[in-house]
C-alpha cells in the first residue's frame, strides 16, 4: 500500500491560530465540549488490561478449556482448582494452571453516544476473554446439493438461499450482540480471506458480511466430477483450518470458531466416503493438533437450517438420485431413506469435529441467529486448566483426556484427546492478518503506519480521537489538487465523491518537546486509506504537520480541543475507510475503521 505524504500549506497558519481562544471552528458536536470528562474516561481505558496478553510457552504444556453447565444447560461458576481432576491416558495429572472466565464479569460499557457521522477509536473493554471467529464457508455450502442433472433445478437456488441465510442471520445477531463481544469474520470460497479483523463494532462486522460474494461453483453432473470436487474442497477446507489455527495461535486465550457450513462425512468417517476419495484421518489429526495448540474450539452451525429433501441429491458415496418427485413409490421411499441417511451422516460429521475440539454442533434449526448467540454465550463461560504430562516432549502419540468434577448433575464439555505433534513442524506461516497480533512494545522502534493502516488491523488507542465523516461542503480553493488522495489508476475516469474528515481530540494529548530556542515542538501525521470489499486499496492520503509553539501557545493547547481537517475523493460503492493519527514525538498511534457507503458521485478525476 502506498500512501501519499503532503506537507500542508496551512501548517504556519495553524500555529498562528493557537493564539486564539479555540482552533478554526469546524466542529460543533457536544462531545468535545466535555473534553475533560472524555479525557478521564480515556485515561481509565488506558489502564485496562491488554486484550491480547502474550502467550508464555512451556515445554509441551497441555491446555484444556472446560465448559461446565448444570442440568438446565446454564453455566456453572465458582468452581476451584481442587474441584477438578484431570487424567491423561488414565493417569492423574497435577493441574499447574487454573483460571475461570465469564464468572460475574461486568457487562461491557456501551460505546459513547456520538452525533450522526461521528466515530471514535475509544473502544469498550471486551465482554469476555474469548475471541469469536465467524467462518462463512461458502466453498462447501455451494456444493449442497451440488448437482446439475435432470430434476435438480432447485439445487442452485438452495445453495444461494443457504448462503444468504448465513449472512442474514449473522447480521441479525450482530445487531443485538452484547457490547464488547469480540468478533473476527472470515470467508472461505475460492480462497480463505479476512472479511473483518478483530473488532467489537457491530457496524463493521455487519458491513463485512456483505463483502463475501455468493459461490455458484458447486455443481457436478457425473461421479468423476463429484470425486474431483470433493477432493479439492476437502483439501481446501483442511488447509483453511490449519491456516486459521496458525494465525490464532499467537494470542493467548480461547477462540470459538463458528463454522457456518454443512457436514463433510468423508472427512470424519473413513467408512462413509466414496471409493475414489482417500482416507483423511491422518490429515485431520494434524488439523486437530493445530487447533488444540491454538486453543480453538469449533462450533459447526448447519447453514441449511431445517433440511427438506430436494428434487435431486448426491450421497456421500457419490450415488446420484435424480428427478425424485417423478419416481415410483418404492423408489421414492428408497430415495427418502437415502436422504435421511445422508443428512444423519452430515450431522454426525459436525458433531465429530465439535467433540474433538471441545465445541458444540448446531443443526436442524432455521434460527441461526439464536444458535450464534448460544454458541458465543456458551463459549464465553469456561475454565482453563493446564498441566505438563510426563516426558514433557512431543512424542507424536495420541493421548486421551478425562476431566471430572465431584459434583452430581454437571455436564463438562472439553476436548477428549489430542495428538502430541509439535505444531512448529506442521504450522503454516501466518498470513490472514486477523488483527490479533500481540501488543507492540515501546521498544519496538518507530510505528509502521503502513501496517497500522492495513485493512482489518486492530483498532489502536495510543492516540484517542473522534472523527466526523461526511460529504465535503468545502468550496474549491485556488491551488487545491484536482483529486485529493492517491487514487487507484483504474479509477482515474470514474466519478468521485469528495468527503471531509474532521478530527478532534484534547490538545493535552499531543506530546511536545522543548527546543533549544525555548519553543515547544510536536509532530503529527494524519492518514486515510479506503478499501473495497475485497480488501484492495482504492485511494489513500498521508499528511503531516509540525508544531512550533511558544510557551503561551503550548499552555493554551493543553486546555483546548485540537481540530484538523482533511479531504479525500472516494469512488461510489461500499468501502471501508481506515483513519489514523500518529504522534511522532510520542511514537503513539490511534486508528479506527469506518464502513462508508458512497452515494452518487458529483465529479470525476478528470474534472
């Protein structure tokens, strides 16, 4: 990504304005009038514990996340280390680490109420220690029922309907999710990509769900095509799971992977696959090992809801049933039984993956939003137990785990086994940029704004600010460029809409250093980067200002709101605009990502 650096003509004027009571009045919203109250809230936020603590690695330390519920399915809290017994391969293990999550956790405060078109990078603390990853698996949903033969006219419609249902129900949940719920959105279609990095912003999550295109490439007409498609999709699915585990492994804590898909029987049950497909058992065990090492539990959610028999379908062994409504009664009954068996195999496949990772499978319900809520709530209340088994080395063996609590009527959910495979030997390089990297240390060197301004990177709060984003009403001034921003060359002839970005934050947040001439000097950088739904940069802008203030001006700045204005030309459509502020003197950065839908543009780059 290339960002333009433009020294502002107004930098000298800006310094002169400091002598006045306030800066150039471009904002009028009331939040700035209460700068001191907001500053106190910001200071409290800075003292909150980091959401991404560093993982301390021990020699083959085994981590087991246990969800405990009562007979009504409600989470049980208040258990102690002594209440649990852990056995590996039937042998008791000493519990070295113990921590409870979700017990009496204070509800996350709602985001500050802001006027229309005003955004802030002040984020509430997370509601729980768990990270929730929504995986929209349109790769495998498109293969349902996955045929293009006589009588299968409804196949493509069913696949599209399931994909649309996932988007609709996920947005339905996000619109009412508890404040502070941390979510990552991934899409698996022709490839695996990040739709939205780690965030608690419902607007960003909801907008990101629409950026995954529908997949219509799931149809086959012959047994040979079925075999080729099934092998390709299964390999892609395993690779995607491995990649997700690799990218989530760098951050300590439990991750709930909500996998919107359909069951894949031949992946989990070697006896339930066509002769042309291989046995995936060894590959699946490696994937389970990576997921376990990354503390990822998988909660499969059936994208189909309540299933009904289609006009045609293909079984897990590749057998085709065609034109079912026109079949004679005996054959129709046989087809109905085959479909029920196929559905049961798919549900068992989802349960198998859930059980192996300590999750829960959700199916046979059209209310996917409620299932999402159950999965996230259930995954937010848990105990983390750790132990170091004998040998302390990776022996590549399969080991059973049994956790018990000496209290009647309780149900424990956890992974029942694991393979002691060294993740370093099979771990793919992280490449998804899901925005959960460990916090940058102060000694890490200058801030890399190219990385901070990347699509879906986490919100940074080193510099806290508000920004008003609206179509610009500024009149064109002599010397203004024809286009504000470094525009993608493919958009040079496209109509553009000019937007204004007005920043505001307490002046006392700006770090000033004394110079030899007695003045106080500071350096600020303001960055914008607009991305399309595929994560491509469409335009960007970087501007810097230098502050050279007298003692009187510096004192005034400490008691005044600081405001700054930028303009950027945007193409039409749904965009994600990344906004960043860098205090170079303090080496601190603040960023926020905003979904912006640009209406009919008013001018072109050529104009």
